[in-house]
C-alpha cells in the first residue's frame, strides 16, 4: 500500500492494459475524460491481443481518480488493468523513448485502436471494426439464435459478414443475455434484423410472447447524441422507421 501511495503522489501517468482491440478511440477517450483532463494518450505496441495505452493526466489527482475508477472496469468482458508509470520513465518525452519502445500517438483521425505493431506482421484491423452493436435478448431464445451445433449463428455471420459473440455464460440465471455484433453499419443492421426475425418466430412457435422488442445496449457517451436536442434525433428515427423507441434511465 505504501508503494502505491508514494507512486500516486509522484506521477500523472498511467498505463491501461487489456483494452478490447477494436474499441473506438472516442469510447476510450470519453471514459478517460470522466476521470479528469487528459493531456496525452498514446498506444503502446505489444504482442498481446488486447491493446495497451499510456495516459498522461493534467494532475496527479486526476490520475489517482482514474486508477480508482478504471482498474477492473469491464469493457466488453475485458477487465481493464491500470497501473502507475514511475517518474523515471514518465518524465522522458517521446523523442528519448518513443522509438525504442515502439510508442506512437494513439489517436487516428477516425476508427478504433490500432492492433499489432508495424514490425509484427499482423494484418491491420478492418476499417469497420469500431463500436459493436450490443443486443440484449431473452435467454429462452438464445438456443434458437445459435442453432443446432451453431449452424444458425454461422449463417447470420456469413450472410452479414459480421463477427457475432453470444455471451451466454454471462449473468448465470439472468432473463436476458448480451450479444455483440462487429461489422459495418449495414452488416450490423442486417444481423440485428435476422436475430429479431428468429426471436419473433421462436416466440410464435413457443407462444411465449406476442411481441419481442429489439433491445440495444447504447454506450452512455452516445445516448445524448442519439436523443438529440429536444429529442429531435430520436423522433426522426421513430418517424422514419415507424417504431416506438424508449431509452432506459
């Protein structure tokens, strides 16, 4: 404890590990900004599947708040690992250490965190690997969505050119399970439509419900934009698509 305490008094710089590699920078930026003012954020090249960033906050207090709030924070089933970077490394600027450590600025003009390093030979992440669409589906329909030996979910994945993760082991005993869809906006929409059609058919066959709503988990950072000023964006979506949309508090 004393070591942690003394480190927190010395440094404004943190390293965050175990970040989902396809996470969009805007999402991470919003999360970091909730803890304080970020002066710099750069991605570190590693061989791990997940991404690693070094973050410099404007003050040590902001860094302390960030380590308290973000260490263990769950992002798409990845628990973030946050630690202080000691002064002897954090005080050196990028010209002294950047090249030898393979550091580079993390913020691209758009898109997600960059996976792999230039020298590792790993293929670049596809440009659409940004923010996944996350659905909440009734647990009793998960089996129908997956299909016998996974045939149905493979068919959806193939037809929509998407990567779909069914988190069926999450929240054991829960009435709903999350599903993550990674694709282009068009691919995500098509996958959502197919999943909704399967749930409607299953509800009809089993006579469990007259109507199955599509539940989307929206990141808090984007809810304001979804609603729009005086609710205009949401109203427009409802009118254009003839749907009733409610946003949970």
